[in-house]
């Protein structure tokens, strides 16, 4: 039944849209998010073989248990999409509260490491599978007020290039800039002006086939979903 696709941050926004898009294309999805109610709703809408679990990607032990259960249920992933992310409320770096700054770094960087740590070993042993780590336009440029977020997305770009060098032939790791999409996260940064950007429903129609087209030959590339 299609590919086995692992996605983090499936409770809302781009993650939820990708779940719907990949399932519609006939693929099996193992997804996680912190919001248990939203996860339960996904599980109701998309029962087995799909698997949805309440997991905080910052919790390495929980990620390990989730990874083992997902692979027991659906086999090794063909795609692992590190989508979960946070953005800080816009402010000069020195004004971002320490807890908020730490949370952005924990989810956007440590969370990616945790997911890779527990899915990669059997995939490497099989020498197949692709990691898609969500970056941002702010992983390749910067703006005032979002220094913690920029730092993590620039980190994702470097992490992904180094991971690509670790992987054997037949696999790939890519950093993917999804573009500027009207999400709740964008509203945090742009307020009402966020509505001027691409709707999620439009974005996902381009994003799903584009992500499915990524091949081992793309290993190490910095990609962007076509606008």
C-alpha cells in the first residue's frame, strides 16, 4: 500500500495538510504531534494502517518508543519528514524570554536529531529511505525579530548537509524550504498580513508530489517547494 511516510507535527498546519495529501495518494502515514486531542482526531479519520501518536519530539525516550511502534506497524519508512516546528513571538533577541528561546531550539533542532537518531539506523542498514528536514526562507536569509527561529533553521540546513555526508549510497537527506504559507505560525510573525500568502490547500497540492519526487540523487541539496 504505497510508501510508508513518517511526519512530525501533524496536528495542524502543513503537517495536517500533508497527512491528508499523502493518504489521498494511497500512502501509509505514521504521524506524531504533542496535542493529544488533535492526534486522536486524526486516528479517527485515518485508522490503521495509518498510525498517529501523541509525542513531544523533544523527548528522546518518547521518540524512540514511537519510532519502534511505527516501524513495527508499517515497516521501515520510505520518507521521514521532520516538519514539527516553533517560532518565537517577534522581538529583538535580547527580549525573547529564555523559556521561549529554549523551546524553539529544542523543537526545531533537538527534535530533528531525536527523530533521525531512532529512524535512521534500520534505514541505513537497508540503505534506502529519504529524510526531508523542513527549513525555511529564514534558514537561508534573516529578518529582525526572529533570531532564535533563524538560528534553528540555519542549523537545519547545516545539519542536513552533514547528515547527507553520513548516509550511504541509495539514501538522501534534503533541507526543504516549504515557501511562505498562510499558517498559524505565519500569523504569529505577520499578523493579519499572513492572509496575503499562499493558502495551505493550494500549497499542499504542489508540495505532496514534489516531496514524493525527491530521489537519492538529491542527497544534500537545499530544495524549495515550487510556488
